[in-house]
């Protein structure tokens, strides 16, 4: 991950406080506390279906429009409490904020996401793959793991019905001077990840020219650094033909996530 100095050199617009690890630790410390003014609890999300069973969950979303973050905590850990709890961080599983219409204003999109967010198929499919992969690894009973928390980040800070809807919104919603905190948040949570899952799909990838320093920052400073590290693992839902990480909008079929080495 980038140091505070390196991050500032690459993204000079990031406010100094967001380069301070202690500040970010404090910002996210009580993120599931309902009194935390920085996050809201997604209404209607208290169950998650997995192989015919339901798991109790809590879902939070950021109130800020300057960075993208949602988090899911699994509460009914009856078979997942023995072992190491892992923090899984995904970059790109864009949760839709509206449905039925694509001509919402940005304000309407934010309000729709706040008042009626949906655990749509992108995050649902990805969660199922994560749990399935961990259950498979638990065949080795001496090295058990379970999902402690799922952190979902985005290259874009607005929610859309479909990834393709991001294209006309890029100038407003990308990692840019208008979104001052997003690179720092991505850098921070990537450093906390036990598993990192890139999954932004092809369409946002077409717009890299609008994402300042994105190619170098995400692919090299984040993903390659973790792939070289022994502290965390990089997993993929799948890989598109152009080499971009697939967005998990297709059914999971309870398959294992893939690691980088599986594609070569």
C-alpha cells in the first residue's frame, strides 16, 4: 500500500486528515454503532440466503458522497466462530441505488440508496462465493477461517442500477478532485484486508482515462503489492477476456473464488 507521503504525491487533493491512519481508525472504529454520524444502517437487510438457509446480517452504508463504502457483518456465526475471522475487501461490486428508471438525478440516486438500499445480485453472488470458498478451505480443520466482515469499495462514489450507467456519470463520480477522500479510503482498507477481491468489470475499465492515476494506483500500488505480500490474498470472481476483473452479476453456482495464479 502507499505511504501517506506517496498517496499525497499521487493525489495531491486528498485532505491531510485522511492521510492520518489514526484519523481513519477513529472514523471507522464504531461504524456499526447506530449513533455513528458517518454511516447509516440499511433498512430491510437483516437476512442473507445461503444454500437454503438464512444468515443474520447487518449492512451499513457511508453517508458521505466523497467516498464509497458499504459493509456487511454476518451475525449468526454458528459454524464460523471457530477459527480466524477474516476481513474481505472488494473493489467494484457497485450496489445499485435505484431500480426501474435510469434518469434519476444524482440527488435522487443517493436518496434512493439511503432510504431503500438493496443487497442486489452483485454483492449477493460475491458473498456466496466468499462463504463457499471459505467452507472449502475449512476441510483442513487445523486452519479454519470464517467471514468476519465484508467491506465493499468502489472506484465510483455513486450507486447506479447497472455498471453501464456509470459511463455518463464518470466526470461527476470518479476518483477525481470532486471526490477527495476515495483514494485514501481504498488505500486504507486494502491495507486491512485478509482477502482482496477486484471486481469492477469491463465497462468502468473503458473509462480509465477519466480516473486520475487509476491504472497505476489500483493495479500496481494495491493489487500487485498484495499479490507480492504474504499478509493477504487476492481473489477474483473471474476474469474478462480483456484481463479486467469480472463484476459478480452472474449467478455464483457456489463455485470457489479464483486466485491470480489460476489464470496463468
